[in-house]
C-alpha cells in the first residue's frame, strides 16, 4: 500500500476530477490518494466520481481556502 498526494490547486472543474482519475489509474488496490484542491466543487464532484467508480472516500475537509479529499483505491 502506498500513499500519494495529487496537487490539483488552481484547477477548475472538471480538471481536478480528470487529474484524480488519471492518477488513480497508476495506483493499486488499497493505495491512498490525497487530492488537494482550491475549487470548492470538488467536495461534491470527487466523492460522486468515487461512488460511480467504486472507490472509497476516507476523508473530506476544507481548511484555509483549500479542499482535501482522501480516497482509497478499490
């Protein structure tokens, strides 16, 4: 299991989701991906993408104008 971080700051929808999708393709089942964004839309978009694709959102939080989603690749 590995832990990766994706910097999707300063990207607007749909780019954070596209970059997340591209990164997940390089990961293995059980890997953890932390996505760091500045677009508040990711708080709905990335969890919706995870539900559709079967991945698990472990955490989502907003801090200092940034939005962080932590997901597990399933």
